[in-house]
C-alpha cells in the first residue's frame, strides 16, 4: 500500500469499526482522566479529532459545554447519532473542520483537548505547528491545552497481514487483518487494515491505511513553548503517574501564557472556516455553547 499523504486519510473507512475495535482494545481507560481535566476548567471546551464522540459525550456529562471537531464526516455521523440520546441542555456540539484551520473566533474556548494520539495524525512539522498555533489562537489566556500521545506506535515491530481481532458487530461477523509498516526516515507508523464482514454467504471487505507520526517529548515541549504555552505537567499514565520515555502514554498539560504568534507556514494553510462545504455546522448544541461562533466572514454556528 502507498503511505498516506495526509493523516486524515482512511478515517472515513474506519468509522464503522472504530468503536467496535476500541471496545476490545483501548476501552474507556482514559475517560476518567479527561473528565477530570475538563471539570475544573472554565468552558467551553474544544476537543480536536472528536471522532465518534467516545470522549466528547462523557466529558459533556460533567456539565461543561464542549464542542468536538473532526474532519471525517463518517465519524461525525456516528457522534451526532449518539448525541441524540443526550438531553439537549447537556448535548455536545459537533463541527466538521480542519484542526489546522479552526473555524472559531480568537480566545473563545477555556480549554482545548487533543486526546488519544490525535496530534500524531499530523504527518509533518508544518501541519503540527499549524495545529498548535490554532489551538493557541482559540484558547483564552490561561486556558488549558491537554495532549495525549501514544509513544509505543514508533516501537511496533513490522509484520505482514495477520488476524488481530475477531468478533461480531450488529449481528455481523467481523475479522480484522492488520499489517504494520515503519518508515524510519519520516518517523511514520502505518497500519494497513482489512476489515472483513460476513453474514451467511455474503462477505464485504474494507481496506485502508492509517498513518501516524511520533515526535520526541523534547520536540513537543519546544513547539508548545514557541507557540505560547507553558508546560505545567507531564504524566506517564492516566492516574497522574510520573513520566519517562518508556511510559505507556505521554500526557502533556500546558497553559496559554503569552501572545506569541506561531511562525507562518512556508506554504499556504488550509482556508479557515471551510467546514461542511463552506458552512459551519454545530448540531444540537447546548445553551452553554451559545457564545461559540465562527471567524468573521463565516456564518454563525447554526442550531439544529
């Protein structure tokens, strides 16, 4: 398979299986950590790469207003469907957009979350710097930026196709065949996925790749400081354990402290506010999100 040119490639195909696979692997072991993070913050909160709402929905139950943004329309379709089961007053909002060009006004969030390796889907320095600069732009002075990195991706041994998971989803038998590639020069880890669904004699295959890029902790801290954040703590697990390079997860909690402007990218950034075909959609938003709106020149967030 060809390595993805953009880290968002493959996620629309993954959407039907994301919750199914995570329930059998990662589960909910980070949920309590993120809920604790947002419960002490002055909202609203923005979650980058919110996907199917795995974190957004439980975080919203803490009482803070929360917006989830994701580029994958298929992921957001699952999230919005799940959100209909939440009372409107506490319902998160979901926006389709690019985390490198957030369609929100300056300083309109009290916290920004980048959970579960989200920033590792940015495959070069320019895109990573853009995303951090955008987080700095939309979070208030003193606001929180919380990042979760998955360092083990860079250490996975390469292997060819082999069965990794087997089970059922909505009465359909599902098998995951996976292979792993490492591009050491570009610091990329590529998972080639083949999901096979079987119902009786019928079989359906979905084949795609997911690509991630892992940067050292020292590099991440330097980039955050250059963007105007001060790193307050680094943890090695979801219970607040101490960090070292062998830690299971790398959790970075930083605060926005200055008006430092991020370096301008040498190439043109994606156009801000181009969400859902040029119209910013915030569906089912609770009243606590009424003040969140798009950049000047972009329609104010519509309500369903």
